């Protein structure tokens, strides 16, 4: 194997000095030999793609309950879009693409079935047991819950990927492996974070339009929408044209990506193009939208909250599904023998409630619904 290009040399030639090099990784909790073909971050990416939790994203809600329509985003297609945009941002900024992509691919592994409604419900159910948060759950999935290696639990990912999953911001950073994290996440983690924001804003808009719940008239006062319309004026597209909405969404993504890159080039220059550690110690995030686009994003988020996320066509199905999920939780707590084999085995170490919540959080929408009808609904427990 002497003819292949050295991946670490390739990184050296492509990365800015503030980028994280795989050769300088803080490593893994359980020591492993390096791989002769792939960098540490490439290995982490592949471990995530080959995990069960990643495959289950296909049947988890993004906004619409999974199976509501074949064209809507699922948690998996959302994740793939985020990772593509994270790669673009990282490459344009001279950051480590493999690391940004890996964090993006893992960022939603902790999501419950039924999207944010499911997460909120599980958080309430666990009120006396520390609550539930999908970001810390993502870390738990890769550190504990995936089981495929004989020598250690989880996927034994590098510190950089694991710390990038915490999504923390400023004042009180959480601890990782007993050590407090720096005020800001690693730059590649910040990239994945911004990529997530800009991806969901643009694709939720797209899904809302596809579902017939949002219309061109509703969007007139939304700044990003107006800017995109101005940009495509030369194309002579009208709302009745087949390509109008998809092209508008594509234009919005372009504008958001360009804004982040422009802003970050300026931020990194004014911070003196720091090294990775200095960027993490910095008082504020360096990977972010410009002030103008941050406000545009907030306006869009408010709009989606008002017109889309809680629309009965979206919310009714979610509420019913979440009610079933809560009934299922209650059933498992009362009948632990009906939990999955691995969940039952964890009761002794983490307690019944946490083992149950982890089991439910791991479920896909359709599996949770099937389980509800098998264990609760069919017995007249609900509905
Ligand atoms: Mg996400």
C-alpha cells in the first residue's frame, strides 16, 4: 500500500491553520491503532454511517410524521442535507471537511420519534430523572448505546467529534470526560451547527410549500424570500411555474451559505486567524451568520412557528403519536419485561426510567406506533 496518497499530507496542504488536523486529534477514550488508509475523522464518519442509529433516522420525523408523504424530509434526508452544506462551508473556509461532515452526520442521532414534540414529551416524562435533550442523547448513542465492538461500548469516536456534538454556547460549557469544555465548540462543530440551522430553515419552508400549507402571498413580508425573488428576477419565473418554488429554495440556500462564508472569513481574519484551541477559547462563535441574516433567520423561524409547525395538518398527527409514545413509556415502566432485551439489561446500571427513555428515544416513528398497538392500543389502554 505504498502508492496511495497520504491523507494527512492531503489535509496539511488543504487546511487553514485554525482547522483541526486529524493527526493532532486528542484521540479516543479506548486506544486504537491508526488506519493505514483513512484519517481518524474519516473513520469516525464511517462508524456513524454504519451504525444502527444512523439507519433508523430514515423513519424518524423531521416535521411531518414519517409516512405522511414521500417527498417530505425525514431525519435522514435532513441529516444528509446538513452534511453536504457543512462540507461546502468547511471547504470554503479551509476547515476540516471530514470532521465537519462527521459531526453533521451524527448531530441528530439522539432524536426521539415524532420530532420536537416527541422530545418535549420525553423531557417531561423524565422531569425527575434529569430530563431529556437530543444533543446529549446523541453523545450517549455514540458513547454507550451502539454496540458493535468487542473491546468497548459505543463507537469510540475521537474527542473532536464527541465534543462537537455538545452544541454548547458561551458561559457555562458542559463537561466531557470529566473536563469542562472550552467556551465555544471546535470550529468544525460550529460549522455543523450553522449548517443545521440554515438547512432546516430552508427545507422546512420547502416542505410547508409542498404540503400546500404555505403560499407565495404569505411569504411577501419575509426578508429572505424578498431577497431571493429579487435575485431570480432575470429568470422570469412566476409562482405558477413548476420550477418557481424549488428554485426559490435553492436560491435561499445559496444566499445563506454565501452569507455565512463572507461573515466567517471576516470573523476569522479579525480574530487573527487563530489556531483551533484559540478559536474554542474565543469569547464568541466565529462561525455564524451576519447580523442582518441572523435577523432574517429569526424572522423566518417566527414565521414557520406561526404558520407551519403548529398547523393542524402537521400538529394533529404529531400530538396523537406523542400521546401514544407517552402511553408506551408508562406501559414499559409498569411492565419492564416488555422492554427490548438490551434495554432490560441496562435497568440494573441506569435505572428503569432511563433505560425505558433510551429505548423509546431510539425507536423510529413506525416502530413506536407498532409497539403502541401491540402493547397498549390493542388492549384498549388508550383511544
Ligand atoms: Mg438537525
